[in-house]
């Protein structure tokens, strides 16, 4: 008899089919909870877990939310995904979080396993739920599917041999190269991010590195220059994705921030390629 209790995962949402979350057609799973507090976060409702304050309940016109014994209950069958509850929440959370075990989630994955090449787990910051991630990836590998981690790089993944054994690739955000700038943007410095990039690159565990370009907020040229030099040193074939900032779904503080021009993005791409990062792309 196995008395081991499975770890509970806190899931924000699941996209059954995605072609923008890694190689091939993938199921993208977004976990709840993040240790960053990015100024330009486009999904701040994934940062914190619900504290059951109940402020969102009257905002739902469709009766999908209710208070039961001091906790917010969510009825997925009544939800129309209008997200009025998320707009009401002042705590960067969502009442629509699913608590699920790896075994329960596997049932969803098995339904689409013939149509996907693997799964990508994102967030929030998925590595904050490390035990759940490892259990899930171990089961997914038994299906012959690939496993990707989409991460801000703030936890020392490179030290976690057990997790890396069941992880095919990582996708890491290089939000800023300067520790001070990273701290200003996210609330944390980036020494662990750089270490992850360096060590995981040596292990061929990186699918792509990404930098969001925000001209009025960040020293993008410095980040792209230093970041591309680092990647070229490790492996020039690692994909370096330069993402044009777009004020859609972001916090109101950055709604009026200037969108980078195509010429500026091309200039950054040229810097990266000149440094030897040959697989640089703009999105």
C-alpha cells in the first residue's frame, strides 16, 4: 500500500494547444504564484494566491462565485470568462484557481497526447511549485512527450538534478542584465538568472532566452549587448527572442509607455547578431 500523498498544484489556466510556448504544438500550463512583481506584468492575476476576501463575489453577474464557510467557491460551469472578478481583485490574484494533483492533470494531457509534442509549464513562476513540477514531468515523460519549463530564472534550477533529469528544455526571461535594473523592474536581483543561463546552457537545457524591450524603462541596448555576448559564449545557436513591448493587458502604470519602433528592434537584433548570437529573432 502506497501512503504517499500526491503534491497539490495550483493552476491558473491550461491552454490545450499552443505553438508559441516552445517547440512544436504544446499544452501550456500556467501555475499560480510568482516571486517577481514586474512593472510591465501582463498577467498580474497570477502573482498571489487567493486570500478569500470575497470582494470578487458580487462582481460576478453569472453566479459563478460564492462564499462557502469563509472561502470563495468557483463554479466553472457558470463562468463565462468575462474576468470581472480578476478586474475587481486588488491583490493580484484570481478566484478561478484549480487545485489539482499531477495524476489528475495527466488525465487532461492523455486526452490530447497524440496531438502535442509535449507540455510547457509556465506561471506565475512555476519553479516555486517544484515538487508538483517534478511529479508531473516524471509522469509526462512516460508518455514520450517533452517537458519544458518557462521561468523567470530566479530559482537555482541548475542545482536541481532530480528536476533536470525529467526536464528537456527551459525558456528563461532575461529581463535586464544589470542587477540593479532587474531589481527596479521585478523586486529581485538577477545573479541566479545569469547563473541559470550559464549553467543550463552548458547542459544544453535551454530552448530560448527572452528579453522584453521597453525603451522608456530599461537600458535595452546594454541588456541585449551583454545578454547576446553571454549566449554566444555558451552556445551561439540558442534562440534569443527580443519581444517588442505592447501595452495590452499590462498594469495601468505602463499603459502610456512608448512602444519600441521597428527600427529600434532591428538595431537591437543587429547588436545581438554582431556579438555572435546567430539565432536572434524579433516578435
